[in-house]
């Protein structure tokens, strides 16, 4: 994967946003629903976005810190190896 499953939550959120707005627009434009129905979009989606972003941020911090630490230690070992150090320079 180029994008981690954690990061991919953003596209899921966008799809949910599009669905939420599209059915409301459809109801207003074709079924005669009151335009005030569209006002509920922001409040509903803000709550979902807040939950998803909070969870993904927490997971990202928990998973990426140990990985960064591991890779940094590996990088230090590699740069102390003379043959590799010369190639990098």
C-alpha cells in the first residue's frame, strides 16, 4: 500500500460526505423538501469528521513513532558503515 489504511479513512469520510449531501440535494431539488434540510449537512458531517480525524490521529501517533524510531536506528547503523557512508556521500 502506498497509503496506509489509517490514512485512507479520509477518502471514506469524503465518500460519506458526498452521499450525505447528494441525497439531501436530491430531496430538495426533486422531491420538494424544504431547503433547510441542507443546513443539517454541516453539523452532521462535522461530528463524523471530528471522530474519524481524532481516531486516525491517535492511531497514526501510536504506530508511526515506533516505526520512525526503528528506522532511525537502522539509518544510524548504516551511516556508520564506511562503505555505505561513502556511497551516500
